[in-house]
C-alpha cells in the first residue's frame, strides 16, 4: 500500500508546485499577449471589435520585476472600483506572473464562470492566478495582442 501512495505523490504535483506552474503559465500568456517587458512605464489601450477596450498600465519597472494593472475600466457597482481588474507582478528573472489583487466583475464572471470565495491565503492566490489565466486566454481569443496595444496619455477615470 505504501508503494501506491508513493507513486500517487510522484504523479500528482503538490499544491505549491501547481500554483507555481500556473504563475509560469500566466507569465508566458501575458508576455505573448502584450509583451509588457518591452513597454515603458505608462498607460496603453488595446481596442478590438468586441467594443471593450483593455487598459494596461505599467506602474513601475525594477531590475527584475514589473508592476502592472490590467482592466476593462468599467465601474463595479459593489466596490466602485474598476472591474474587471488585475494587479500583476511580473518576475522577469523567474518567468512567473503573480496576480497580487483581482476584481473579476460581473460580466467576466458570467463569461468565465463563477469565482467562489477562498477560505485560506493559498486558496485566494490560486483563485487569483486562475482568474488571471482565464482572463488572459479570453483576451487572446477576443483578438487583443501587442499589435492592438497603443500608448495613451492616462487611464480614463474608471473609479
């Protein structure tokens, strides 16, 4: 019986390894989609035929990290803040992207599925990483890309 348990643990990744894999996948999706590592600090907008402009703000650049804010810039009725929104820390040396804060919003929740409440810090990080992963995939499917990204003066007042 112990051989079965050892084999099972070798086949299935641990929860932490799975989360780090999701962070790595988010990094690759984000860098393929918008190439933020090549952008200067400032605001950018991506417009496609779906009528929803995506705003990407490069908040800060550090030697090994980038601080980003990604939003549709629609006002959330419950919080009053921009929704959907994701604040992302992109680790260029480790090739991972961590969602530090997310606000999925009602429309995106309908498109991507429900986002149940998290009970632990780990569950919260997993939900934010999953949200970012699904949203980046959705944006790519809608046609957003580095080719549709244009620098703009500032984000519109969406809060």
